């Protein structure tokens, strides 16, 4: 049975076909990068009073929704559809079946862009169908292989879909729980990062260290510590739902989760990866996660800083960086390239880090400075993901450079 979380170097050999639809990472990682770059300028324009901002859903909620379910949703789809063949040895969802999923994602984005012009049930249906469709497409291979270890992703996909339902019920005036749905989605994504990083980061780092220093020990697994990290993040999610995102209890739970994750991260030899951006970026995503949870704890439990600052460390920092890191590494490996980040990709990593810093700093200053830093953060974020899209587009739209299928 194949149980590795995701082979980010080489895929199982597959029949040749139309390259952009040959594997799940190809369309969805490119769409995720393009949408990350394109949606922020639209949001900033609406926030500045340019154009017709949505009324059915407040513009800030629209922004949060599209980052969590649009941008991150595309990345999740690409991840699961690429990981399942490596977990099971089954053929990937490809060709017309993958094309249908791409269309479903696009329909959701169009519906959300024209949320005021379309009937509410149509918008909700168009946006809600994508993630369940991805899970349904991936399920047969996992079930046939008896790959129970990864059934957790079906639970998480179901949970994030429930979160999306709450947002749409709010938009339709049925149930005013959209904010709760957004925070639930955030917590689920952070939980996914906790699970995925616990599998891939020590594995890749251990291999890297042994290659650099033959005979050196790898990173010894600590299953109990992994479970404690996961349980601490589950606790944050459950408390967010039960008590609301402003509760001091959620703050204390966030501090506990940060402590658990920091202990785990301390074992992963981050310092050894600093000169290798394609690996260090994954560590950076986990560092942002720890910092974001610490900041959220400080904000909610002690009112030590604005909660929105902590929120953007978690969203732009942890989620944005981990998505960028996984997408870039998987794209290089699955297109037959050397596992070394091109210079432009490294620049994208740096631009993203600057975007996070600008956005968080803006929460600490007066309104005038905050407005300038918000714009700067938006420009830097757009440049980071626009550059990433430019780098990976030729890779995902063309066949593998080594002539292998996939």
C-alpha cells in the first residue's frame, strides 16, 4: 500500500495525452496562481470605490471567500488529484474528466464575480459543487486501494464545504453565519497544512540532509507529537465554531497549538535548508503558521495586537507560502525538471514574504499609513503570484521535458 502524502518529485508513469489536462496539478496550480494574482486588484479597486462592489456579500467577506475557496480551493483540487495516484498507483483523473472539474471551478469564480446579478441559489450551486466533485473524482482510487490513512482528506473536504454553505446561506439572507463559515474554512486549511507539512517537510529535509552529509541521521518520526499537533488544531477549529472567533478561549487554544507546532518544527533542521529555497519555503510556511497562531493567541487572549494582523499572518503567510511552496516543488518534479527553484521563483518567494510583512505592519499603524501599506501588500502579493504563474505556465502547459508521460 502506498501511504506517502505526495510524491513531489516523480509521478507514476502514465499514458501520454493533452499536456494541460494530463495531471491535476497542471491546470489547477496555474489557475490558483493566476487567480491569486488577479482577484486582489479587483478587491482593492472595489475597496477604493472603483467599480460596482458586491452588495449581497460585503466586499471584505467576498475577498475572504475568494481567497479561501477560490485560490486555496484550486490549490486543494490540484493537490488531491496529484497526490492520489501517488498514494494508490491508480491512473490520475485526466483528460475530459479533469476538464469538467476545471469548468466547475471556473463557473464558481464567474458566479462569485457576478454575485449580485445572478439568482442567489444559482451562485451558491455554482460555487459549492467544485470541492465535492474533486473528492468524488478522487474517491474510487483511494477506496479501491484501501488507503484509509488518507480518508481524512474526504472529511476535511466535507468540512470546508460545510463552511462554504454557511457563507452562502448568509449571502442569501437565510442564516447570518458567514463569518463563522469563513473562520471554519481558515481553520480547516490550517489543519491541512499541519497534516501535510508533518508528512512532507521532515521527509524532504531528512533526505536532503543525508544527501549533503552521507551517513548522517535523518529526522526520526514522532507520531505522538504529530497527533498532538493535529489535535491542537482541531481544538482551535471546534472552539472557533462553538465560541466565535473573538473568544479568549480560542486565543489560549491557539497558543497551545503554536507551542506544539514549534516543538515539532524545532526537530526539522530548518537551518540546514536556508540556502535551498525550494525546500526552505516549506519550512517558511510552517514558521508563518507558528507565528500566526502565537499572534492570534496574543490578540484574543491578551489584546496585545490587532486580530486582523494575526489573521493575515495565517492567511497570506502560512496558507499563501505553503501553497506557493507545494505548487512550485510539485510542478518542477512532475514535469521532469531539476529540483531547484529558478531565480524568478525565488524572487516570488521573497515578494510574498514582503507582502505579508507590509500587510501586517499596516494593521499596527495609523489609517493613512495603513492604506498605503495595504496597497503595497496587494501589489507585492499580485507580483509574487503573477511571477509564479509566469514561471510555471510553460511547465504545466507543455509535456514533461524528460519525455516521460504525466
